[in-house]
C-alpha cells in the first residue's frame, strides 16, 4: 500500500489525493480551530489573498483543513479547491534541494565544511574560494540575495556563468543574508554529484519515495486548470504553471532555489513523513533520522540568526512560528504565499498555501502577519488554549 494512503483525518477517514475531506470536520470535537478559519477568511475578504488551502496536522493525522476563497480572480473567477496546485517558490530550497544534497552527504560525497569550489572549481573566482557548503545551506556565504536581473539575460548556462562569477558582498561566515544564489549553487552541486538535472533527481529520489504524486517541476500544460495562477510577467502574460520566480523562469523553470509545484495533500504528506523520520518512526522520507536532526538544528556560524541546513529556525523570516510553537521548531516560506512550519516535539505542522501575488504582487506585509497569526491560533488550539 502506498505511503500516501496513511495520511488520514482525525475521524479515521483515509485521504486520497483529491478527496473532499468532509470527515476532517470531526476534528472540531477535540480541537477548536475556528480562529484559524476566521483569520484566513478575513484575509480573503480584505483582498489580501485570493484564497487559501491550509492544513493543521499532527503526525499522520490531518486535524483540520481549510479551503476558501478563489484559486483565480482574473480573467475569470475560479473557486479554490483542495487539489489546487501552487507554485511553492522558495519552499523548493528546504523541501527539495537541501535533502537532495544531504543524500550525497550521507553517501560520503562531501563534508559540510568543504569549500563548494572543490566540486565546482569555477565558483572559486572573485573571492569565493573559502565559501563552504555549510555557508551556502545556512545563508552565511556573503553572497548577494539574487543574480543581477537588470539586463535581459536568459538561459541556464548564462545563470551558471553569472553564479560562478559573482563577487561576495561580505566575508563568508559573518552575517546571515538570505540568498537565492546560495541555492542555485547547491542545486548545481546536486547535479554535479548525481549527473542528473535536479528536477529529474528530485522526482526519483525525493518525491517518488515519499509518494508525492501531484508534485514536481515543469508541470504539464494539461494540469494548468488546477494550478493557482500568480501574477503577470513582464510581457503581461499571466503566469500559470510557469514558475513565478524571475531568475528560475529565466533558467527554464528548474533551479535549486525555486520551481517546485505541489498541492496540500502532497505537502502534508511531506511534513508527516519528515516528522515521522525525525522521531525515529517508520517513514518513507529518504534521509536518516540523524541526518534530519542535523538539518533541523542550528548549523549556522552566527549566534543570532539560527538556520538549519535549508530550514529556518530563528531569524527575521521565522514569523510562521507564531507565538506558541517553541524556538527549535522549523520551517520555510515561499514568496508566492506558501509556508510550512513544523514542531518535532509535538509532531505538529501548519501548512498554508496561497497565491498572494495574484493578480498583482501586493500585500507582502499582510501574508507575513497572516502566517504568524494562523500559527499562533493553531498552536494554541493544539495546546487547548483556544
């Protein structure tokens, strides 16, 4: 039996990929998540997000799910649905690129404090010889937040050339600066070790083992009706099933920092599988328990901004932790409006999927507040404080 069938409602109903999950309403007998629904519906009514799909889970149980608002507002309104697929944006970093690379660490292909240039020699140019793989994974490399997009370059080869040639803005190991370049380079390391494009490697060694059948890069055109659109590109063409991130888009839609598309069922399955493995339970998550504990504990050089290997723990990006989940819980966000936060102690997770950049990229501060408030309400309900 596929691992995906073990994700279930508190009521005991099994959850296939596109089930309507009516049985999950039974969770209200034990938990009161009405504040979560109020927060999400309020954000929809105020126009801060078109709609949302949210999941609160604990272990293999989905305790609560919310589906509200619209998947698309223009050119024709479309209602949100449980099986809507979202551009996961930077959740790609933590859920795909970091664990893919750590599979090679488990095999002894590299050490975390090895210079990245040992495996990508061209990366050493312009003062980057001392940047280690740990620096890249924790965003302590000293590199700029993104490649220069001020000129109309295109193509993966040009992106690689630019990433290899970039000059650090500061010394490695000194400051936390969140950088897409870090994970572009880490994606190239995955490709170097595997001799496969990262989307092909991820499908075979991350997504398929977990059972994530509705997830991947470069979604087929036939899937576009169930994909939440984001905003218009520079040519006023609506982005739907095409990655929103402009650098990943110029690279052809596949990169280490962005490009994954997924839905609520698959992402909840991912969280449950990871948390099971982290607890030492039977799981299809394709890393060892000890590796995941390393990845989800502070590994950054700095004492103030705490990052795991790919995962956020305690930085100014950690608002999806809310006020109740403890420091030491971990997660990540995506620019398009996605977020996943997990707490190993309680085996709980809060998943919020929105396309908040549709049809225009606005209300960036609103989604930050919403993530914080939903996590606080969810954790309070889980602790009986609602």
